[in-house]
C-alpha cells in the first residue's frame, strides 16, 4: 500500500499496527535467561557447587558404624596424599552423608555426596569440627571389626 499523502502532498507517517508491543512485554518463560539456567537443585547434581571438593579415590574409605554395619561411614582424609587427619561422615536415613564431628556441634551444613560415583565433601571452611587423627579412627574401626567379626563367627 503506498504511503498516504495529505492534500498538501506530505507523507503521513504510518503508525506500526502494534507500537513495539512485543518488546514492551516481558520475555516469555522459555526465552528469559533466568529460566534457561538449570534450577538450583539440578546444579548440584551436574556440577558440584564450589563449596565442595572432589576427593581422589585413594583418599577415602568406607567404615563401620557403632552397630558394626559396613559401608555406613566414610572416612575422608583431610589432605590428599596424607593420612594423618580425616573426617568421618555417617550415612543418615540411608540417603545422605553427614559429617559426624559437625553433627555433634549441631552444624547441619556439612554433607558429603556422590556425583557420578565421585565423592565430594565440603571444603574445610564449611566445617565447624576439627579433623580427627586417623590412627584413632583406624583403632576404633579395628575394634568394631574384631567385635562384629567375632559375633558373626559365633553365629555360624
Ligand atoms: Zn565437620
């Protein structure tokens, strides 16, 4: 359609049908950057949050709890390559791992988690507890092992 002209011959500027209505409207949920990012709950699954560290496979081991159940404790060496100090995480409700030292101090923030079979634990600054000497932990574990291995032997 040719532009309208007044009787004087001036071009009447045509108003757009919808005066930039699209850009004035808020971005839709699908395209807004906020919703393109994964939700907070999925972030910790795919990429561990930066308050956790990856524990090398040789820097942690399973342990027993005081009832002798195997694989209910995680013994995690504080410094990779050094077996002097460790922190112990216990399995709670068969779902998550919680730092035992912090549990005693009522600090709920320190959980360990497995992501794709890799173990991640909170960095030291998130702990309110102090790491324990590994020789004490090992001594305790050996006692439990002897006690419960003996119990099993009697059962048989
Ligand atoms: Zn702790």
